[in-house]
């Protein structure tokens, strides 16, 4: 991961597009100390393995010079061979240098970068999931602290009843699946009770569905809105007529005989309306 400071760096902005691509590819090859071989032939084959037929060593030399002029890399010699160091990386050095370290500024030599020694850099490195986060450290960004962790997501807040609250598509789909009807009557009872009790909810649809499930409108027990329960179911007309006929027939004769009582029971059995 590379800090986005590279996008606003004045030094990087000095590079033309091809030189910037070279610089970014170089990041993938330098060691933990920012060191790498500076021979154009090596850079050409290692940075552009699929473009060796299109990238010339002269191009590599030109891009090296542009990066050095912009202050992004430093060139030095060791035992007669050219090397380079990417400056101001400030990433964590997790291994020994793979290339000779540049000389210090004693006697006019190059200044080694802050992390070119084995000791850890003064600024603590940032590692995300085991990958080093590169702090480009250019133009004032090199000492910037790592970004703070993201703030925890805020939990939902309870709200009062919206006067325009109605039957949403979500509630309609749920009611159809569960077999609930008379949604308008349920809604009126729900809003009336929620307003009277001053209820607050995070999810009003969920609260409304629970009210339907609990039958706040009392549509499955007695009439809604406090009305009287339905009248006691009455007998079928034919059963009533049979019972009345038998009663008139035996009026004044005392209790009807057993066979008459049996006829009454048969007439009344299973005749109650639901």
C-alpha cells in the first residue's frame, strides 16, 4: 500500500509520465532499504520484463536522471559499480540490505536515508495485514502520522412516529407471506397506540409487523377499537325450526320423552354457524 501523498508530491510531479512509471516500478524492486542496482541493462530487464523489445537502455538512463534531478533517488558507486537508493521511503527494514549501503555525508559523500541502517526508523512504520505501508515522505508528508482508525459506525437512533407513516412494500410483502390481512385496520390501531404511548423505534416497519403479529387491533379476538365482541353464533334456521316444533308439540306434557329428546339432539348437532 502506498500513501496517497505521492499523488500530490511536487517532486513526483516533475517527472513525465514515462519517468513516473519507471519510479513506481522501481518501488517493486528495491530492497527494504530502498537500494538497487543502477545499471540500465539490469533495470531494463527487471523492471520491464515484458517490454524489453520496446524499452531501450537509453530510456532507462534518461528516467534515472529525471528521478535523480527531482530528488527521488540518489546514485552512488561501490567497487566501481553503480547503485541507487530511493529516498525518503521510511518503510520498515525487515531484512539486511541486499546491496552495498551508500556512503554517509562524511567527507562530502551521500547522505544515507533514515532507514538505511539496521536500527528501526525514528518514525514507527505502519503495517497493514503484513504488508508495509510506504510513506513517500515527500514535501512535508514524510513525518505525517499514520491515519487514525475509522470511527465505529453509529448505531441507529430511535425516532418518534412520523405522521405520514404508512404501509410500506416491505410490510405488504411480509404480510402476504405470513397470511395477514386487514392491514389498514392494523395500521390505524398501531398508530393510535404508538401516538398515545409515545413509543419510539429505530425500525418502524419492524415495530408495525410485530404489532400485527401481536394483534394490537384485536382483529382476531374481538372487534377492533373497543367494539363489543361479535354476537354468539346462532343456530341454522332449520335447526331452530325443528327445536321450536318439538318444543310446541310437547308443551304442557312435561319433559319430552326420550325419543323426542334424541330428535332434538340430532337436529341441533353440528348446526352452529362459525
